[in-house]
């Protein structure tokens, strides 16, 4: 009986141990399976995140923005990698923003612009005899046309059909209905367009705000009564820059409400100014004289006589109020080839400060 009881107890203990061992193995197997599932889920999540990140980067790379050029609304790829710029009104802005360019017309750019000295940037030459094949060589994603190169826009589209070609021109010539509005709106719109394209919207807005302020300050500085004469000096000769339409200065009569000292019939927007005798200029006796030194921007050497000397050493102008009172304002020396928004801000601030005295 004792033996029987002992055997029964042993069998029960063996069974309990077996169950315990089985439960332990089952728990371990369950834990292992859970870990595998969790690892798989984490791996899947990481793969999903990587996929989403790649998708987002691809989406951002292929993102387009809507800008407004002379043709209307245009969809343009954001941050294009290969850019050709042909508009003198954009070079300083693009340079300040450190935008890489593949080709530019170096012959009609300020000599100190970084693109001019960069041998890796192809040279298209000037607008009169451009080497458009350099644009083909650059294989651009985007070509920025404007001003001097406007007439080549269609030809460039044919040469590089896979590139987007935008035209940032605006008209301040005698054919324009309102040159003053065209100049102001054109500079602001072009700057904001470039800001959208190159992810520089904050910088673009800052430039536009500074531009607006410079206009307001220059308006306040003018007393609305003093007469103004605007001139272009080229090759030692004095040309007349007509109110409204004249090169550089013309639109400012409308922007600031300047009273012209002399208004000549059939005046133009000629790049050297119109022919008017120095005696006629002297007889109009302007209170202020505005001067653009064309030679300072385009002369190949230093032999050209500076505009300041031409004006202030002219005997015919020596008794003019503006000369006697030193009421002469000179545009920045590179203005003729650098009509950027930065140039106009600098010029308008100078007008405000000088007239404000």
C-alpha cells in the first residue's frame, strides 16, 4: 500500500513538472514570437518613413510655382539646377542670393559682377550679336529673358525646347501707356517672381519693402516746385533724358511728381539721350540736375571723361542754379548695365537724402 501510494505521488510530481516545463517553453515561445512581430512592425514603420521621406523629397524636387511674366501666368519648376540669365535687371539679385548660373551675357554686365569673372559661367556675348549656341551648350532647365534679349525669346525656345523660358520684360519706352507704373510694378513683380522660383521669398519681400520705402522717402523730399533736368553723358557729350520716357530718369517724373525744366517735342527713350543744345539746357535753368554716366558702365578703359567733370566744367552750365548750388545727383556708376531693384533703391535713397537737405 505504501509502495502504491509512493508511486502515485511520483507520477503526480512528474506530471506537474512536465506541465510546468511545457508552460515555461510556451511562454518563452510566445515572448519570442511577440518580439519578432514587434521587430517586424518597427522595420515596416522605418521602411514606410524612409519611403515617405523619399517621396517628400521627390515631391519637393519636382514642385512647381506659378509666376507672372510678360506672357501671363506660367508654371515654373522650383529651384531649377541649370539656369541661364539674360536680363540685366536680375543679375545683382541672383548674385546676392548666390544662385548658380550656367551662362550670361558678360559683355553687357557690370565688370565687378561675380558671374563675369567666373570662368565656369559661359559667355553669351552682347545682345547685338549674341552667341545663342552657348545657351544650347548650357543645356538649361530655365532661361530668364528680359529687356535687351526680349526679341530673342522665341528663338531661344526653339533652340532649347526642353527648357522653360520666362520673359521678365516690361516697357518704359515712348510706346508705354504709363512708364512710371511699368517701372515700379515691373521691378517688384520680377523680384517676387525670382523669390518664388529660388525659395527666396523672404529676401524678395525685404527688397520690395525697401524699394517702396525708398520711393516714399524720395517723394517726401521733393518740394513739388523745383524744376528738374535729367541728362545722359556719353563720350563727353551731354544728351537729354526726356521726362516720362527718357532712359533711366524718364519714369521718375511720374513716380515722384517732378516738374520738368524742359520738355522737348518728339523726345525718345534713346540710350544716349536726345540731342538738345547745352544752351537750351542752361536757358531752362533747372533747380536740380539728374545725371547718368553711360561711359562709366560701358567704357572699355578709363579714358572716357567722367560725367561729373563734363557737367561741372561746362562753361555753358556754370550759371545754372543746379550747378551753382551743387544740386546734382548722379546715378550709381553701373546703372546703365545694372538696372536691378538694388540699383534703384540706392538711387532713390540718394535722391531722398540729397533733396531732403
